[in-house]
């Protein structure tokens, strides 16, 4: 067994012909660049590409294999350099049972099974080439397909105000929409942590995953997990998510929920924190924060032993770390994971100022001072 750094929610901005996949994603967020960033700079061992249903993305994966730059691995996945890629798809569901649209993540073991999924989706989706498109079918129908074809099904960023399970999708319970027996894990999102999610008793059976939802290369691994597995593959990840045979999540690493864009309730116009009665500017509706929504849903939860949730932010977010300093740290120590987790403070001080080292050590201890975000605006480090 070995512990691996895993980020399961990475978008493709552009395909290999320059066509858009995730329209809001960076133009440099290509498959090849993601492989390089994950393996040589971020230090990620396993990543989930969640736009792999796009035929052009699958064509690029097959081209990398044909040219000897990548290979399919036993148990599911595609390896290039030191990183293994899982083929996934983010799908939007808004069926008759939903109060509002929700996003879910579906992963499949092989290029062939993802090709079949893409073809199946093309008959239930207007544009299968683009990311996060509306699925014209039921949530349970999608769950059944994923389960019958050896895949993984994970509701995405489950508390965010828009396009999520508890944000708009359900009034109270996930069972209003989903088959609770066909969920492999739940993704917390940037504005929630383990302690907050554990206030909901119905989540107690599920493993929590923390992922970046990266729309640019720099955002890879802004949230991730350390996972104990016997190798890198979809099959090993499935065992870990279900905590079988010694596999499992060792720790979740994510931003303090106050750093998330939707932690507190704010006025949608001026973004000032507001009470339920509204804002004095009277120009916009409220954007309900994740913290308030969880209080509404809370039923005290159940005592479930969980891995530690360690507060972190991307290195580039820390005060004093600009592009030059970031590159200097990577040149000295190899990867962002190494700087965040492993390098002693004395060695860091040989490369950067003591004030920057202070922030890195504060981050390791979970002691950064955060001003909470809301209404689509990220929180800030004081």
C-alpha cells in the first residue's frame, strides 16, 4: 500500500484542435498541459478529467497512446509520466424530481467504456462536446447506467448555491432525486468542510472527496486528498472510496470554507453580508451562503469517524508568493506538494523570505486568518 495525492475534478478548457470544451476554462487548460502540470509541478499522482465524454478529448487521449506518450493501465486509467488520469464526465441533471439543476461526476475505467458513454449521452444531450451539459433523462437512469458499466457516481460540489444537490436540487434529502445505494462518494466543494457536511445524517455512509474543480492550470490541487491504495487505477480508487481491504482516504486537504465563493449569505448586488431580511441597497436578491444552507438542513448528523480535514490554499494565494517566487520554490524543491507538505522551514528560508515561510508554516498548521467570501467572491487571507 502507498499514499497518493489525488484531485478528481479537473476541466478541459480547449481540445487539441483549439475547440472549446469548458467554455469558462482557460485556453491553456489542455490535456497535454494538464499532464505536465500535474506530474512535474503540482506533484499529483492521480487526476480525474471530467470532460472526457467530449469526442475530441478522447481522440487526443488515444493519440497520446498511439505516439507512446501514454498507456492504458490495468484496472482503469491512462498513465503519462508519473501521473495517472481517470476518464470522467460532469453532467447536469434537471429532471422532474429536481427543484433546480444539479451537477454530478461520472467516471469510467477505459477509453472504450467512455466512448460508449459519450455515444449514449449524445442521444440525451444537445452538445456532448461541451462540458457540464444538460442530461435529458432522470438522475436514477444516469446512476443505473454508470453502475452497470463499471463506473463511479459522485454528486459534485454538493452545497454550492447553484447547480448542486443541496444548493437548489432538493428541499431536504438526496433521496428526492437519487438512489442512495448508487452513490460512491460525495464532493464537498470549496465552501464546505468535513465538520459542516457531517451535520447531515444521511451523508454518514459516504466518503467525502475534496477536489479543485480547476478551470485553469494554476488551480489544480487547490483541493485534493491523500488516498491509500495498492496502485493507481479506477478499481483501486473504488475500493478506497468504499473503504475496503485497507484502502481509504488518509486526509482531505482543502481551503478553509471561508475562502470559498459562497460561504456566507450576501446581497447579490453589493456582496455585503446580510441577514435573512435583506440588504439596505434593495437592488438584488440574496445569495444564500453554504453555512446558512447547512444549518437549515442540519439534523445533528451522526458520529462517523472521518479522516482529518486539513486547511490549505494554493501556494500562489499566499501573501508574497508571486509568479517569480512560485517558480523559484518549484525549481528548488520539485513540486507544490513537496513545498506544502515536506520541505523543512530551514530549507525554505534558504530560498524565500522568512515572512513567506511564516505563511507556509501557518498554512500547514491551519492557522491562516481568513476573511469570508460569498456571492461568487472568494475569501481573502489577511
